[in-house]
């Protein structure tokens, strides 16, 4: 039998707890999923190849790193775009000096299909900063490949990381 009093009490407790429980330690709400920051280091997985078939033959993929400003009123500075291989060794730095992205602007870096320097476990580390707290940019990598009339494409989202201090 359904107990109205117990169910109502549980519902009220959940409603009262929900807003408090959804606040993360850094003060933003997980329900809104709005990421605000002044500076970040972002790890972005890159799959320069994937294995297919019973022989596990690698299918080489093109990769495009996309950095998209999501703030409507402030610019950000990209201070580093570094490409690492499967072993964690720096392969290439893509910036000689910081690059400014204006509000809602985008930029990209392309790794060609024939570039096998990164390997299966390649990644980018992207560092950016702003003069004030802004909407964090969307940083992701799009991989595309085709073989034998079949195509594959997928997106790999970036993940904010905390880097070791020297």
C-alpha cells in the first residue's frame, strides 16, 4: 500500500537537497553544465589510427583539433597547442606565440592522414587564458577516415587537467 506521508516526505527531502547537492566544489552547477574559467590546460585524445578487422590492420585517420570560443563578450588567448605521441613524447608545438580568439571565434589544427608520428595514443595539450572568468571554450578533435568505400568519423572531447608544477 502506498504511504502518502512517507512518499511526500521523500519527495520534499529530494527537492530541498537537490540544489545543494548539485553544487560542485568549484562553485558551478552541474545541472546547468556551464563551465566558467579564467585559465585551463585541456587534454584532447587524438586517434590517428584505429584497428579494424580480424588482422587488426590500422586505418589511418585525419584529425582536426577545433578550439571554439563560447563567450559572447570576451576574448581568450591560446598560449600553447602541443602534440604528443603514444609514448608521451612531444612531437610538435603548433604555436610560436599566443593566439587571440575573439568572442565566438574558432581556430583549428589539422593532422594529415599520412602523418603517423602520433600513433594510436596521440594527444594534444591546449593551454588558454583570459583576462577574467569567461565561458570555457569547447576544445575537441574530429577524426575522419575512409577505406574500401567505408568511412568513419567521430569526435573526441577535451578534458580539463591539472598539470604537474615544476
